[in-house]
């Protein structure tokens, strides 16, 4: 807990001391490290055939890049792609997205809002939606460091099974087809714009 408080204090001090400039009109690119976490319930059978549920957290990590046009010092529009992997489940999130961003300047503070909308190309094609808020630290004339947190919804297709009790001690499982699902993630991003 003490380390987290020190990290938050350092980030606030950097924000107060940074003399931030607004982004300039023209091309703008982003390269970011991303990390997402989610909790989910897994169903499993024990050695006796009994169904039980376990609750686990899963962690994804990867990179994303986007490129586009800074319309004015406040508004950006672009497109990008990313890749995040969960090693525990050998699962991927691979978004292809359109990005909109608003950079604000409130005195010395430079917060931003970001929204990404597109498709998750992993596990069949599903929806991808990721709004976030963050802070931009100015580093030089054209480079900024961005720190953001948000929510990510990643769609996927999966085989679906249902079960019924056929009698005492007899549980029948049968395949019902492929269905679309959406997983929610809490996401963090750290990167730079150029």
C-alpha cells in the first residue's frame, strides 16, 4: 500500500511540474503498452463428476498502436490495432479500431478522453469498445507520455453447451451451437505520442 501511495504522489508531482503543450495540427501517432484484468467464474467437474465453480482473475498484456490526424489542439481522429495475451488461458484480444480523442488543457493540467470502437479479431470476430480517461505529460516539442485507465469490452464467439438432469445422478450435456459473448476488462495504458 505504501508503494502505491508513493507512486500516486510521484505522478501528481510530475503533473504539477510539467509545462504541457497542446498537440499540434497534423499527423499524430501513438505507441502504448496495455494491460487488462478481469475476474470470471469457471465451471469444472471434479473426479466424481460433480460440477463446481471457481472464481479467478485473468491478466492480459500487450501493445497497441494508432495513427491519424490531429484536427486542432483538442481533437484527434485515427485508426489502430493492438494485441494482448493472457498466458494463463493462452487467450488473445486483437482489436482493429477507430479512435477518437479529446486533449484538454486546464491551466497546467492536460487530461484527455479517448474512445476506441472496432472489432476483436481473436476468437472469431466480435465487437471491441474501449473508453478511457488519462493524463498527458509533455516531453519535448512533439512527444508526450500518456497514462490512462478505462473499461474494455471485447466480443468473441464460443461454442455453447447446455445441460439437463435426466434422472437421479444423471446429468446430460448437449451442444447448442456457437454464440457471441462479450468480456469486460479493466484496462491500463502507458505509452507515448509523437
